[in-house]
C-alpha cells in the first residue's frame, strides 16, 4: 500500500493564533483594503466624514463643557487639551466596535473557507487606524499653526507609545468580544455601552487632578482609574501636545507614580491579549455553526 506523507499539510482549523498574521500578511492587506473601500461606498462625502464626525463631536463638547461649564477658565488652551483626548478615545471606540463586529460581518468567508480568523478583527482594527490618521493630521496641523507646537524626540515617542498602548489593548479585547459576539449577539450592545462610557472614563472633559481630589479619601479608586491603558494613552498625548505648549504654571504635570501606572497599563494590555487569544481560540471551533 502506498504511504502518503502528510507532513507538508496543515490540519484545517488549527493555527498559531496571532503568529499567523505574518504568514498571511497578503490576505491581511486584502481584508484591510476591503474594509477601507466598503466603509464609505456610495457615500457623497466619502473620506470627508473622517473629518466631519470628530469636528462635530469636538464642537459639542467644547461649547457645553468649555463654555457653558466654564472649563476653559480652569484649563489653559482647553481646545487643544480637549482635542488631544478626543482623538485617542475615538481611535479606541472605532477600533473596538469594528473588531467586535468583524467575524459576524464576514460570516460568508468564515463559513466557506479556512483561514486564520484572527485576521478579521486585526484587519478591522488596522482599518479603523487608517481612518484615525486624518484626525491625527488635523491635531498636528492645529498644534503647530495655532499653538506653536514644536516636535521633539520625547513628544514623538509619547505619541507613538500612546498609539501602541491603545492598539494593543483594543487588539486583546477585540479578539475577546469578536469571538463572544458570534454566539451571543448581546456582546455588541455591551460594547456600545463601553464606548459610551469611554469618553468619560479618561481625563478628556476634565483633568486627572479633579479625579485625585474627589478620590483623596479612597486612593485605590484613583489608582484603578489610572491603570486604564486608554487613560495612560490620553495623558501621553496631553504631554506630547498640550503640556509642551502651555506656560509652565498652567501645566498639570504627570500624576504621582506615573511610571507605575504605565507598567500597570502594560500588564493590563498583556492580560487582555492573552485572555483574548485564549477565548478566541476556544470559540473559533464553532464559528461556522454559530453563524
């Protein structure tokens, strides 16, 4: 009887998780292109919506929080402070929502062929990042033109560090919720609630000093608040843009123990990636049936 060597073949449905992204990078690029091209298909304004939505959001928050509640009196150059935080949270919200919907949105492919299913949430996150870039470009132009911002190695490093923190964190929880959403569609509703809260869960419409003052009798609340990777990323953006342009007496400085908060945020990101990958690998076995 002829013996067939199966060593060159892979067992369908069994992969190496996120490590497969390098092997399937061409397919990943195709999925990213598909996500980007379909986003504004048959839209009159097209990519211009990437500018309109954050601009409207900024104006609403600035008029209500900055003018009506007089926040601009407590924070110098409040428009820049506000916009620094908005762009970070918008990246988180956009990527988180897109990643959660990614498997269900591509159910036709998931049912028909095998490919690493991690490609779908990661492609969705990268697609959200590409639509975040116009907002970052506006922030850069406004900072330079109106506030005299001058880039340096430190400020560029803070921006890149904040972006990496948000993208890695959302990759972990995106894997988790995209898998859970296949079986329990309630997950998307929970994600919408998280996205609503996220704007208020980081120092965007207020400062970290206000939170510390309120929680001075219960300090662990402030410590928990500062371990949020999105909060740490927002503070990195504040220091990269806002802190480097305001006068010295108006700057808030880093929260006490910021180094420990950065390490804690990195630990949260690592746990999110490990848990997200574990749950995703366990759930992907039944994706085709559940879809």
